[in-house]
C-alpha cells in the first residue's frame, strides 16, 4: 500500500469513528431528555394509583358495613358505593393512561 493510500485510509477511519461518537452523543442527549420528561409522568401515575387504592379501600369498608346495616342504612351505603364506583372507574382509566405513558 502506498503512503498516500495509507493516509487516506487512516483519514477515512478517523472520520468514521468521530462521526459514530457524535451519533452516540445525540442518542445520550435524547435518552436524558426522555428520562426528564418521564419524571413528571411517574409522579402523576403514583398520585392516580394512590387515589385508586384509597377509593378501593373505602368501598371494601362500606361493603363490610353493608352486611351489618338495616334497610335504610343499606340504601345510603348503596348510593355511596355507586358514586365510588364511578370515581374508581375514572381513576382506573387515569392509572392505565399514565402507565402506558411510562412505558
């Protein structure tokens, strides 16, 4: 191999290596940006999940009270459970939405 061919070969390899490093830096910046954006999403997910669990806990408590209540009290508990069921469905939808955003 001639000296000029060797020089051009080395030059091409250096350019290729440097361009690959620049591409990796772009990937690293993109990963950091995505991680920063996801940080707020996990907090929203945690809050929605906490609310969902609280509603679920309240519903279980009301179900225990229902079995020991008289007829008038049972109607009140049914109404409360209906409201909590709709809240639970809304919170479940939020939890699912935020879980999908995290992935």
